[in-house]
């Protein structure tokens, strides 16, 4: 069973459990609030037209809540304890929302009955939801204990640190989610591992990742030279996989250990951690809603700008260009045309302040970044976000990677209309300046959150109103 099919099963079982729990709760609710419910018997109460409509809506409400709490991701990493925690928290949130939206209108004679209803609703829904989830997660864990449906990982290194990590993995049997595929030999590092545990060297890594569908890399070389580790990390970034390392005592004392564990072993993340699942879902929904509203509300401005672009110089209104987005996937970015037609006949070239290729009205639009407005279409399509590292053309990306291989990290998220780099550094008219701006984008990735995104959006407005674009 693949990931998508298993997630579909989780979704369907959640719908069923939510419906069953709601019906059971309504029976409980009828007898607790019977004096104020205008029905003679429980059957009439359950099958009233309004009750049936609410019953049809409730399961999808819960599914939406689970979606935003990040439950419908990474099914192979689920555990019974994880399901227990997710179910308990999401149930509390959902019960309170439904209580104040629906149940509070029952008006019991004794207000203390509200407490009985809330605790009863929580208990009923939690038990139903968790038991239904256990039907999938329990058997999956049994299969994982037999080596099926695991998350494949590779260790980079074959020395003492790799041996310790491999031994620790074999000792931790409480979490069967992960499967250690093997260890990768790093250059001339002395190998003390058995030959059967070594699956290749760095040159074999691309093929091994594809063959085993590897999802995590663990750095465990013996060298403590920061420059050696930095060089190796630069080689690993291109695979766009999370890179971790076993936490040392120094890491733990210094407080640098994120709440990550693999095989039950404390780990340090060497690549930026993504937003929490609920924040990712919230950001995605907010992006689409804001983009749609802006496209509708700003439509008169769009029409005016389109008219002026066409009147200013001959050519198309919109400018379309290939950019690299999340995971290096190409997409077409939309802008209002600010340059004369065929401005890049001699090849890709970055713009500058007094660029003769820019039209008169194009200069005005660039000052206030009005040319970027059509990118709300990209956000609505899912190619971009409101906030994220700016997407670049492949021609310039290749040049950036030669100087800063960690640029690959910026492709772990959707590119944005604005970014921390744009706010703090501004437009970059050379590859060297792009590399310099990259520092701010990496800083954003290491601290990304909904609150940070909001601050960046607010900071973006200031230069726009002052006309400090290019």
C-alpha cells in the first residue's frame, strides 16, 4: 500500500469515526438535555431535518481540522503514541468549536450540565477516533517490525561515529518506522564497519537514493574539522533531503538540539526545519485566499496597468518567464511587461537602475513593484507563496550554486512574491549580490513561521509606498 492510498484510508476512517461519534454523542446529549430539547424520543431528535444536515457536515469539519493539524502527512512515520497525542489535542479543539457553535444553544435548566456534555463529547469522540486510527496504525507498525513500509535512511560515514550510530539503531526497537539502508563511505575515512553494511561511496549516492527512495541522510563522519563538514554538506544539499547528525553532549548542553529523534536517538538537524504541519496548512490556505481577494479587489488596477503597458509600447501586456520553484521544479512566472520586446536577444541579463531596456511606464511600475502584481496568479496556482525566497532563472541559479551550494536549501519551500532577502537587501543586479542576499533567505528558512511571514509582509509595504523599488 503506497502513501497516498494509506492516507486516503485514514481520511475515510476519520469520516466514519466522526459520524459514529456524533451520533453516539447526540444520544448522550438527548438524555442529558432532555428537559430543554423539543423532541419526544431520541429517534425523532436524531432524524430531524436540521440534525441530519448537521450530521452530514460534522465529519468533514473534523477532517478539515485534522488536515490543518498535519495528520494527513507522512503515514509511514505514524506511531500509536503520535496518534494518541494528535487525537487528544485535535479532539479538544474540535469539541470546543462544535460546543460553542451548536450545542451551547440547548440551554439546559442547570448550567452545570454543560460540563457533563463537554466531557462526554470529548470522551466519545476521542475513543471513536483513536480506535479507528488504531485499525490502520497498529497493523502498519507490525509490518514495519518485519521490515515492510519503513522510511529508508542512509548514514554518511563508515568510521567510529557511524559504527556507534548503527549499533544504537539496532538497539532501539521501540520505533520501527525507519529502516537503515546502509552506510556511505566518505573519501579516505578509515572503515571499521562490516563490508555488508557499506553500500557505496558518495558517487553512488544519487543512484542509491533513487533505488531505495531514501528520505533522510545522517551525517556521521569521524572528522571534527568544520571545513570538512561544511564541504560535505555542500555536496549533500543537492539531494534536497533532510540531513541530520547524532547530538553530542556539547550540542545538548549548548541547547542546540531540536526536538528531533531518529530510532529514538536525539538528533541535530543540519538543514532548516520546515514550519509545523498546522502552520504549513494555514499558510497554504491563507496564500490562496489572499491571492484570490487581491486579484478580485485589484482588478480595476490590473485593467489600468494593462492599458498603460499596451499604450506605452507595442507588445504583450504580461511578461512570462521560466523560473525554478520548490524542489527545483520549473514554472512560468507572470509579471506586467516592463521592458521593450526582445530585450534579451543577446541572452539573460539582470536589470539595473538605469537599464535602457526598461520602458518609461515600466520604470514607474518597478519603483512601486506594480509589475509583480500578476504573481498573485502564481500563488493561486500553487507555484508560489506570498512569502518565500525569490525564484530565479536556471541560468543564474547555476551560477549561484557554483559559489553557494547551500542555495539548494531555498528550494525546500515555495518561492515568494516577497522575502526577507528582498526586505533587508533589496533587488540584486548581480550573482554576487544574489549570494549575499541568500544569507537573509537562509535566516528566514531557519526561523520561518506564520508570525515571521506577517512581519515580512508588513515590512514589504514600507518601501512600496516610498517607491524604493528598482
